[in-house]
C-alpha cells in the first residue's frame, strides 16, 4: 500500500475547523499490533467453473504424480494425434513472451486440490516447487462430455481427442487474446495417462470465483472495478486481432477475480465469426427476457452481433446488479444511463467503455463530490500519529465486517461521512489506499482511548 501524506492542520477544507492536540494527551502504552489488511478479498482460489459438491470429488490425475526422468515426474509422451495438434497450435501461440511452463514445471507439485468442473474439463489448484499456486485444467475423465461419448460410441481414445479439442481451442485463444482481463496462460503439458496417450493439461493463472451474493456485500468501488474490467474486456474482444469475438456461454462462472480484476477464464465456447445473413430476419438476438433484431449488412453479415450479444449479457449478469447499487448519489444519473443504454443496446462497447471511464475519472479525481461540508459547524481536532483501537460500529457497505471502514477522497469527505452517521464521534485516517488511490478511514463512536500509531491520524469531534 502506498503511504498517504499526512494532512497538516493548515490544509483543512473550507468550513472545517481543525486544531492540533498535543501528543501528551495520547494514552501511554506499547504500540498496538498491526491489524491485518482490512481490504476485502475473495477467499479460496478457484478458476470459476461450476462446482459439483454432489459428485465424487476426484483426486489429482495420477499422471501428475508419476515418476519419469525426462518428463520431470511425468511419463514420457508418445507420438499421437493430440500431440501433433498441440505442436501445430504452437505456431498460433505468440512468440517473444515470457518462458512458458511445461511438463518439468509439474515436478513434485504439492497441495493438489480439486476445484471444480464443467461438462468437459476439471480444474485443480496446485502449488509448484517454487511456491507459486497455479490452476491446472484437463479433460474430466468422469465428466459429461467424455462419458456420454464413450457410452454412445465406445471409443475412449477418440472421445478424449474430441473433448480435448475444446481445451486446445481455449489454450490458443487465451494466448492470442492476451489482455489484462483475460486469464493468463502460463504453459501446457502433454503426457500419457492410463490407456490414452498425449493427454493435455494447461497451466494458467489462479483466480477466485465470482460470487454475486458476496459482491453485493462489498463496496461500490470494488463492484465498479468489476464492471469497468468487464467493459475493457468487451472492448478488447470487439477489436481483437482475431476479429470480433463473442462469448456464447456468458455467465458469471466463466469469469474469475484476480486481485480485484475480472478476467474471463473459459473460452472454449467463444466464436470469432459474425453471423451470416440475407436479411435482418436472420439477425435476431434471443434472450430469456427479450429479443433484438439487428441489421444485415451489404456484405451479408449481421452488424455487430458479436459485441451486442456480449454487451447485453454484461448488462443482465453484471451491470444491472453491480453498477447503481449504493453508488455515490451524484454518479447515479450517469450510471443509470449506462445501465439503460446497455439494456436497450442503444450503445456499442466503445461508447459503453467511454462512459465507464468517465465515471472512473469523476470518482478518482473527486469531481463527483457535492459541496455538502462547507456549511458544517462541527469542529474536529487533529491528533497526529495516533489511532483509536476500539469504539467501533458497523456500517454498510464496509471494508471490514466488524467495524465501519470506508474509503474517502479527502479529509472533507471523511468529515462529511462522519457527520452523516449519528453514532460517529471520531475517525482515523490510515496509510492504506484502495485501487483508485482513495484513503481508507475507520469511523468511531468515541475516543476514550487514543494510542500512538505513526501510520495513522485521528480526528475527533470537539465537544460542544
């Protein structure tokens, strides 16, 4: 976290009276322990696929535990069709990037945990010998796709190759669509497994699941970050090197959170081609609640169908729930406009992202603040290098479950928040900041015990 400059008494905002309190009034005693980082996190890494607690939870594939001199703990691969496909895919992967992890990186992995699965793939969390935690994704041998294929055709190897095609496609797309909001591909490994040669495993960045119930309990600032991440991702997909890319299976479980940023992780159902048409009747976007008809271009393609499908899905799964909820009042009109325009598809991804970036600028610069503290009659006294260890109260949404910890742009906003809470009698400005650079502040019911802390500054409401 970046250290925040201490607010000197002379920099008090207009309408506020801030006076200094001598250090002698601080309660004696040892320096309090450093509390854990109160900023919210999303516990439990998981790459965001559908979890299936009802089914038997498989252990990590045996091929990650076998010995083998050359493969680094894995069996030596034999030649085969999938291996040839992977080698062919190498030509599609971008060159000049960081060194790619391979089978040798999976030597002596530890802490392998089953994370989740979809119809085709299973995901595991493992820790590499160097200590880094990564996600391993492979075809689920007990999954729906492979199982139904084997039951119908009885060809286990052929069915595996069919299922692995999705994993191979996703691996190539993760690399070709490289972007801060696309899950990072670290590498891949292919080796023998039981009676099937050349099974494919991809090694990717590890993320946390997108749990909408949890997100609704977090701060608006963090929820806006997710929507902004999604807007930037959709803009990238609309203008990608491959053309306009649409996510046919667009649901929250296809995404993960990495350090607060939203990233797409499941790309096996992505499509690059636009829909061909002879008239606008061929260009109908169908959703559960409503349908849209798009124009058919002179070239015989439905205009912007890929990006409009992505945008409406972003509206119905993310924007409508996360954008307006508990937002700063002065930003609500613009946020409502964004939600309505994406819900009606009157905007494309370019305009949507431009408006989201405008919201970010207004919020980060403090221009959204309303001048409500200018007329405040309360006087606050400043106690430098101090904190109040107790006397907490709960507020919502808060960065801490047992206290009122909020982010503010400046001292004036901190005073404004305290004035708006009936129980607030003091607040403590920390040296921690959020992703936008805003200061994290504890709001308190009193200040009967003030202790030294060089990383904080306390402001108390003067009596009278």
